[in-house]
C-alpha cells in the first residue's frame, strides 16, 4: 500500500518459493489483495517466484522488466532479493528510485547501508523467536498438537529507494 500511496500503479513482485513457505504465500496474497483492492493489475505475469538468493533477485528483476518495461516499482518479498534486484536494475541502466522504486522485506542490517538505502518492512525477529519458543514450550507442557496463529506488528522503514510518483 505504501507504494500505491506514493503514486505507483505498475508494480511487480519478487518472491521466493511461496508454494512451500507459508510466510511467502502470505506476502504474495497481501500483494495481490492490495493490488485488487486498489483496482490495479496483479496477474501471475507481474510476479516472479524463484529462490532466496541474491542471484534470484538479479534474474527475477530482469525477468520482470523484460515482461513489463514500464514498471515503476518492484516489491521484493525479502531484502536479499531486493539487493539482487538493485544490482540488476543498475546493470540495465535503471536508477533507483529515479526510474524505478524498490522496497524489500525483513530489514536486515545491510538494507540501511546499500546505495540507495533500502526502504523495507521491519519484522520483529527477536520477538518472533521468543514467541516461537514460548509456543513450543506451551505445546509440550500441555500436550497440544494444534499450533496457534500469532500475529506480530510490522512497520515500514522508509529510506531512499522509493520515489514519490504522484503527479504534482
């Protein structure tokens, strides 16, 4: 939604293997739902699912731009993919954020120090780990098989990789 609020309408999604990882399936679903809610196109052709390595971000961004050269933004469902996308976009002569905006997910340490610094979604990793341990202990102590769904707040860390694309 942040990208849409900044005026972007032509967007692509890079993500890892969402069919085998629930959290990635949720990130994909969130992208599709948000695009649909805003009456924007979010077909399979605007989403590239590879693996979780930088080189997959490189290939994925090239594939997205090859299919949709007029994209104004890419949402990478991990910062690692975003780093690869950043490299790929530079190789294609695209400037971030002047020509195309880029947003990541995870807020890993390097996202603050790459150039441009990466706008990303911060997830409370330490809190997530604690909750997982407490959930596991509770399951063992109470002989409970069913898992609980636990939602943790997240926030967008605004840095330099997203341009305002709104007409002035």
